């Protein structure tokens, strides 16, 4: 296995799509054709009718004060619009829409909207009915067994049962789940166009964060101000965040959701921020940059180790490749780089076999991406793991989210990282187990590196791959140059 740091030569055959509004995307003439093609592909895998629910809004503390609504991803895949309190029945290439028209009170408080029939025309429904019609027209369908309690009550009341697949005679939806996994895992042109939109906005958001950082530092501001600059770009394009943004100097906290810490010279800022279109399609990009605009020598040394793993994994993300092998490549390169820096001691392959690298790189190298930023993980490991494969309990593999052969049409992330997590490094069991593998004194010289992650979104193609997020640089010198240029532009 090659372990030397290698820069990627990933394919860049397709141009980045310009940023468009989500409304333009949803209103595109190809929407009806895209949804019809998805129904037809589903019909090739199952021969029973399916009912999918959009979901309902949830109150924060009183009925009129709701959390931001997000429709079910499985519903969005086949309906295309973020409808609320709606259902669709799919059988063959036919689609029935079930939803109630707005009441007078709805119009009073929220304004007029399209009618049920207007929406049916937009999505190419063959029929449209009020929700109560499900009592007659929703019989004999397969459903997912909704987690939404309100939907569960509606389903039980209208269908007189929760989950039904008549052909199989069992209360299970696994056949339906597997069919939809196969469809959603291989992206069509409609989904790729939407993902490109989300990525284009996300790239702009990261540049805005880099541009804002020097001013925030100068004013002794906090992480939240950089976050605001980034999320402001996403909001300005009428998109939302695909997940809770991570914008932090505490990069060792993998899913950090706090933004109160002040920026100080010498800090690295880790920003894991992604936009989501109104149709639900996600982006997921992480960059790590020095708040002063210049990496220290120790920061740059470790950054280059992570970048070498990132680049080589992208190079190896080809059709037919095992994603688990790509993760192992990341581990191997990380271990080799840490040995070269004197942090780890010994043979890189032996260190990886003993999971010593996981002291600093405890998570998997990436995941599927699409309508969900961790696509279809609501189905557990059904999408991420090929049939017959299961999670390892090894320290270095337990958090691997994807274990499949890569195929054209998949969109994945590549996101290796280096973290100094106190709970891991100060664990007496780890200190004892890896006493001979880690040069703890040498590690102390890298105290200005709390966490580094570099993440890009990759489309697997017939020829190799396309780095969809390539417009945002990754090399340390390129990030320094970008921050300098952004600072100069802001000063004009």
C-alpha cells in the first residue's frame, strides 16, 4: 500500500453550475420528467403500491410557534416539493397526491398559496385528493412506518393499520427500503443539478467566513460572528443549513455546536458548513484555516498530513473501489505522516493494525450524500453498508459510515482529519496501550493544533470522479493566498 503523501489528480470534466435560486430549480421544466423517471425506476424493483408522507411541523412551545419545517427526504425524492401534511401514493408510474387545500385561517396568517390541483400539476400527479380520501384510496400500500407521531396517528386512523406489504404477508418494509436505497444512492441529473447548486452556495459561504475572520479577530470577536457571515450567504440564496454548522476553534470536538469562544492569534478555525436547497439537497464542506491568515510551522506540518490523505483518497475514489479500502488508505497515510513528524513511532502498517492512528483520526473518512447530508442514515446502515456487511467494533473502524463498492452516480464525501481529543488522549487505557507507539513529548510541540478536517464532495463517474467542491481550495498556501485576497478585497 502506498503511504507517501500524494496530491490528487481528480477528474474535473464537468463545469461548476452557476448559483441559481431554489425557486428556479423547482420550477424547471424537467421536474415532472425527473419525478416520473424515478417512479418508473421504483416500479422496476417493486410491484406493490407505496404511500409516502411528507411530515408535519412541530411546535416549539406553543402551537403557532413552530420549528423550521423539513419534509421527509423519501417524500421529497418522489414529490419534489417540500409540502407539509401531505402524502403521495405511487403505483407503477402513477402518483396520487393527498393534501388539504388551505383553510381561511391558513390564508389569513400565512397568505395564499397554490391549490392542491396546482401542486399536482407541478409534480406530474395523475390525481389529487384531500387527505380523508386515503381511507378509501390508501388501502393495501407499503409504508415506512413513520417516526413522526402525528403521521403515525393519521396513518393508523386512515389505513386502519401501520405497515402493510400484502405480497409478503409480514409487517415489514425492508423490501421497500432496499428499493429506495438503490434508487437514491445513484443520483440522476435532477439530483446532481440540485447538489451542485447547494455546493456552489456553500463554497461562497466558506469564502465569506474566511473573509470575515480577520475583522472578527481584530475586534476580539467570537466564533458566532464567523458563523453568521457564512450562514448569511446561505440565507441570502433562500437556502437553509443542511445540518448544524460547526464553526469552532475547538476543532477536536467533532460535532461542536457552540459558538461563544473568542478568536485569538494562533487559533485554527474549523468550519464544517453546508447549504441545503428548498428541495432538500445537501452540500457538506469542511475547511480549516488559521485566523491570522498564516499557518504556524506545526499547524502546516499537520495540515499537510491530513491533506495528503485527503488528496490520495480522492484519487482512489473510482468506480469499483471499496470505500472501506479508501478509509484504510487514509489511515495508512495519516500514520505514515505522523511517524515522519515524530508523533507516532514504529511501522505505519503495524500502527494502523493496532488502531494507533485512531487516537488522532477516530472517525470514518466519509459518507454518502444527497437529500440527507448523511444520506439515508434514517435507515440505519442499510444504505451505508452493502448487504452482508456489518459494523466493526474496532477502535479505528467503529465509526465507518460507508462500506460499499463505489459506483458511477454516487456522491460521497472524503474528510480525513487530525484531532487532539482530551477524552481519548488522556484515557489511562489508551496511555497504557499506546505507551510505546506515541511520542507524548513530541506531541506537546503541536499544542496549537486542536483539530483539522478537510472535506470535499465527490461524484463517482464512469471515468473516475469529479470533485464537485473543487472551487474551494484545500492546499495550505492556497488558503493563505485566498484569505489575503479576500482581506484586500474587503478593504477596498
